[in-house]
């Protein structure tokens, strides 16, 4: 994932941008390798801004929510 894109995300949106974040920290089963990036928005407005920015870049991504009933492979996830 382009460093410039993550920098732009951090500048445009309030919240936290975590790089190479182990998804095991965010699932109830505590399994899963790193995501290239994890964005924790401050509110719903910042979530929408981030989704628009990242959608335009055609990168894979999904909303994690509570992380329950989710298994992430040890190899991680290449997107956000």
C-alpha cells in the first residue's frame, strides 16, 4: 500500500492509521496476521471520507466492526 496514500488518509481524516497492524489484536478469536493498514475513524464522517479516498485507489478493504466470528489468515490482509 502506497505510503503517500496512508499519509493523505492521516491528513484528511481524524482517527488513527495503523500500519502493518496485527489483526489478531482486533478479533475475538485473537488470530490473524497483519493488515497493510488499519484505519480507526473518529466518527462516521471520517469513515465515509476514508472509504471514498481508498475506493478511488482501487485497494482491497473491508469494515472490521467488532471482529467477532471472524478468522483472518496468518498471512494477513494486503489492504485496509
